[in-house]
C-alpha cells in the first residue's frame, strides 16, 4: 500500500530533512520518494533562491536534495503506520497537509526500465525509478535499512 503526503506548501531543506528522518525511522516504511520542482545545479551561494540545494542527512545517510519537496510518496505494508506518519506530519507540517491512500510507486518493470537496463533483472528498489537520460546516481539514493540496523548493533 502506498500513501501520498501532500503538504500545503513546498518544503525547504530543513523541514524535508526532519520529516524524512521521522518517516524513515518507522519500521514499516519500505520506500520513500520525494517529488517537486527541480533545483538548478548552480552554486547556491550565487543565488539565495537555491539555498535548499544542499546535502541533508536521512538516517545517517548523506543525500543531496535536488528538488524542493512538493509531495512525498511512502510505501508501507500496515495501515496503522498511516497514523504514525500523520503524527510526524503534524509535528513538522503545522501549515497543513493531506494524506491520500493509493498506488503511487510502481512495482512492475516499466518501458523506461527496459530502455535503461535492457532485459537484465532490475532490483525491486529500482523498479520505476529510472530516467533513461540520467545517470542513476544523479537521481536516486537508496538507503538500506537492514544495513543501518547492522551498523547500529556494532
């Protein structure tokens, strides 16, 4: 099951970082995708409009934020998780938000996946997450929760 978090404002980097850390800390969250207007690649020091293009830390993983967060899609398996996500959103999104239940993240290999990878097997984490004209590392960050839990136990 997927949910869409639709904030009533486009989020800045600090709010995005706090919100993603809250959401990603939940055990039931399988995949999180953020979308929004792309931030230009220029140096943010040259133009204050692009100050949100920076690296954020999400569950101890450094992620370069390349968009202003407009929507967040979250893949979950348990409906009770929606209430936990709602509480996190209420904490970090005081200006309001909507949560919608639906199918937002692809689970089957797409035509674009075929263009990018050919007939080779595509990992579940990558299905529907490709842009044939972009390098994958420029568009996607995969955070392995199992790896993070192993590191915390050490």
